[in-house]
C-alpha cells in the first residue's frame, strides 16, 4: 500500500461522529458505518488486507487480526527523569551549555507514530512533527487527540505540533531554523521477519524504507539546524553515505549526529 491508494475506514457505532468526519475529510474517503457492514460484507472482504477502524477507543490500523493504535500513555514510564536522561535520543539532541531545553525547537522529519517526538517533548523541546503518509498521519493525529484529554500526557503533548506533509519540501521552506532535526527513515526490511516487531510490519505496509535519503538529508541541512540526529541500525550504513560528526551507540541502534558548518 502506498500514499496514493485508498484504504477502507470502518466506523463502529460507538465512534465519535465528529472524529469520523474529520478522518473522512483528511483521507478523502467515506467511512463504512457498522450498520451497513452486512450489506457491504463482500466488498469489505475483497479489499486490501489492511484497513482502518475507528471506535470509542480511537483509530486503529488492522491487518490479519493485528491492530496498531497510537498510544502515548504506554511511554509515560520513559519520562521518569532517570529513564529520560538515559534515552539515547535525548542524549543526542541535548546541546552543550543549554540548560533550559524548553527554549529549544526540534523537528521530527519522519514522525511515524510520534514516539521520538514524545521523548523530545518530554525533555522540554518544542517539536514539529512531519509525516507525509496520510494513513500514518491520521493514526498519529488520533493518538495526539486522545492523549491531550489525559492530564498525565497533556503537558507533554501540547509541545508537539503535527504537520501532515512531506518534510523534504517543508524543511526547505522554513523561515526560522530549528535547533535540532531528527531523521528516522524506515529501516530496510530484514531477511528474517521475526526480527521486525509487529508494529513495524504493519507500518511497512504503508510506507516503504526511504528511497530519498540524499534529498531528506539535504533538506535537513538546508533549514540550518544546530544539529541533525539520525537513527540508524547499529551496523547499518550512514544515511546518504554522509559520515557524521560523531555517533551515540546502543545495543541495536545508533544515533549519528551531524553538526553543520555555521
């Protein structure tokens, strides 16, 4: 499935109708209401294996009995100060000599479901999230919508602003340079599917590994950040072949940090 393919949206009777209408408008589709499912059962079964479902609990991407739903609440334990300070991404994004990260801005140019942006916002950054795939954008939008209703999450999520557009184009047009740009292009598919978490298997149905590495990196450089932070597999190649200024390594991933010439 790619950005240009339509996807079915199945709306349960308990879904918030205003939310259903918003998703319909964003994706330019008409939801299949639960009461009409019996009439359209054959059409639904013959459609693509992945579909969206909205109910009282929010929006999910469903495939083969597996459901993927954005959920920031499960990330709350990672915001405990000792845990957050140990996050490799937070270490990579912090700027030397800057004590108040609330004064810093970050761009997550490949937002996905917003987990990296959430950690940055938890560390105090004001974060702009860019996601070009419309279905992933809707899953992220819905997770933000629901999370803002939770007092435990709202203070962090209010520092996150979603842009449903291609970051390659948007970064080049930014008037004010961000302090940090984070890039996490989809990793290439591995030979052993068991090594890929179910969440990423579903996401890869929607968005293939980045085929525009050079354009993405050049767009990040062009907007004039103080640092670019790139998530890579531990033994994977540099993004677009560009050697970083330094790297911060974990057990299975690393963050390549590029400090552009100013």
